[in-house]
C-alpha cells in the first residue's frame, strides 16, 4: 500500500511538472512573439508606434525590456561626423532627425550660395581676359570695391558654414537623448512602482485598534 501511494504521488509530481513546463514554454513563445512585434514596431517608427509598443511590452519581464532597450538605443558615433563632412545635415537625416536635417541643409545652402555669389555673381575682377578693353574701364575704386565684395561674401559664407557645423555636432546628441527617453518610456523600463500593505495598531479609547496601512512608491 505504501509503495502504491508513493507511485501515485510520483505520477502526480511528474504530471504537475509537465504542465508547468508546458505553461512555461507557452509563455516563452508568447514573449518571443511580443519581442518580435515590438522590434518590428520600433523599426517602423518608435514615436508613431509608442502606445502600441507599450501595450506589447506589458507582458515582458524587466530583463527582456532591458535587452530590447540595449539593442535599440541610439548612439551618435558617425552622425555628427557626417554633419561636418559632407555636411547638409546628412548625419541627422540618416539618424532619423528630419527637422535638424532641414535646418542644416538650409544653412549649408545659404553659406555656399553667399560664397558663390561673392566669387562669381558679384562684380569680381574688373579686368577680364575675354575683354581687352576692360582694363581701360577699370579704375582703382572699382577694383577695390570688387575685391571687398568678394572678401566680405567669402567671410560671411564661411561664418554661416562654421555655425552650421557646430550645430551639426550638437543636434545628434539632443536627438539621441530624446529618442532613448522615448524608447525607455515605450518599453516601460523606467516604471518602478511598488506597494506594500502593513498591519497597524493604534490605541483608541484606551483599547488597541487594528488597521492596515497602504504604501505606494513610484
């Protein structure tokens, strides 16, 4: 009888373990599907799909959320360099910051346009090799004005391009910070909420009164 009872307990334990293993496998498969869906949503557009990502991430563990965060967090190595050379906000465009890309493209376009204007469209050298009579019509004042126009335009264009390069180094870091913050919020990995319920004994009318205290931390 004792051996028979032991056998029955063993079979129950094996059955329970098998059901637990099946449930665990199902949970792992479900989490895998959620991670794949979240990754697809991030690739499609983090900001546009933030709410959908939050819903999918609610079933993941903290470790899984942190893994997704580490795999998708943005780094700025290379983006700032592309904004410096060749410029025109190429680094910001590849990074996904379309607003900064437009600003930097406009700034670089204006800078180069000023330089080109000073060198080609401005009066330039009043002596032309294509016009033998140009030397006769070129006085010292006209020569000086032409050279000043070219110099001022060149300096103004270089200043605009230099300012664009400085901003091109700053914008990627600002966008990285905002992107990673949004990713963190979407994955709920910054949510640290805990609560506790503790017994409480308070004297009341000379007799102890029993109650409960609820504490919420976030």
